[in-house]
C-alpha cells in the first residue's frame, strides 16, 4: 500500500485508509462537501470530497476502512487528498495493523529507561509515588505505554505519550547538571507526571480523540487530580513537597492562555515548562519537515498554525 507519509503532491492514490473522522460542511458559495481525516500507521492526511453526492462516492462513516481514489495536492503547506471515488472496504481487504501509527522507538525499551529514572530518585516519598503509578498500577502502566501525547499536533501515535515524557525527563535531567540549584528529585518526578492526565483526556486508538472528561477538564487538571489522589494514599507525604509537585503539573504550559491554571512560581516549574515546550516544538518541526513536500528547488514549506510561522528547510 501507499503509506501517507510517502505521498507527494500530484500523486494519484488508489488504496485503503482508515477514516478517523468525517464532517459534512459547505463552501462559501453554499456547495456541500465532506471533510475527512484519513489515517494509516505512518500518519494522517486531510481529505476533501468536493462532490459527496456523485455516483463514485458510496456511503461510509468515521471508524470505517475506506477504499479511496484521489489525488494529492498541497494546501497551506500541508498535504491534502482530493477524493474522486470512495467506498467502504470489506473485511479481509485490509490489515488493521497497517493503520495504527506507532512510535519508531521500542516501547518496552523506552519504558525501561523511564523506570531507571524512577530508581534514581532519592526522595522516599516521590519514589514511592512514582512506583505507585508506573510499577504497581498495571492498568495505568499499560495505558501510559499505548497512549498518544496529542490528537494531532505532536507525538500523535501509539507510544507518543511515553516517548514525549521520556524526552522531557531526559531534558530535565540535563538541566540539573547545568543548574545544580534545581531539585533533581522534584523536577524529574514532575517531568514523569506532567502529562499523565492524557491517559484520560484522549481515547485509545484507533479513535485517539478527546473524551468527555478531556473536553470538560483537560489533562492538566486531570493529572493534578490523579497525583493528589496518589499522594493521599501515602502516609506522611510532606505537604510542602506535594504542593510543589502539583504546582509543577498545574503550570507546565507556562502561560494562562496556554491552559495552565498557574504560571511557574518555582525554578523546577520553569525548567519543566521549557523542557515540555522544547520537545513539543522540535517534534512538531520534525514531523513538518518529514511530511512537507516543496516543489523541486523550493525550501519553504508554508505556514504552520502551531508554530505560527512559515517553515523553511535548513540549507545544505
């Protein structure tokens, strides 16, 4: 099959993809069209059915596997698929394993690395709290390993939450070497906990969409609640330490307008915000550069909403 990440502008497509979402809409001129998100294990692509009532377009819905005929175009620097024909695929025509995006890194290997960081924590209370989640709670551990870190922006694949968390933890560990003032146990614990709320904010694959809880509360508040509940199960957990850890979680997006209920007030919270933002932005850039498709001789890939910038490849 033709994987989504390999598709190039102008290419004709005739293959089966997973329909992640399908929305009916109208153009400015009042003409109906369908906006569809298609997915395989290498990523997602925005698709448009400009004439949904034509004879070549059969009925299908979100969560269906769809046999697509179309052409790849570019819109605002991103690949888009103009669908000419579509039909719901039959069982036996596709292998489900080809349609779920998975981290390129070994999931069990990454989790082992995370557990090694936990074993390096000296503070007894923080270590017990980490072990309560990542070692003793098998259901949480399994969900954490399989969840994505986002619906679409960055690390939106199986193992994405783990990959992002491990990268943030590694960055924080390096920060403590450069800035000894940082409390390593607190910062690394906060790094490993900062996005655990995403195990409830986002549904499991193949859907990977916001849950009701995620829409109403968001992963920051959910993560704060999870850690607070975990702390309550440990006798004698220092109140001040607990508040500092929870503050890091609540403030890790850095700004109120980015969804954090609090702005960073301690140095560990500042460090966590920088590490989280660094990994999210660099992963986003990596995905843009790998999936972008400029014309021959062109370096500019177009405007990206998340980066709020027109993106350019580095010259050779």
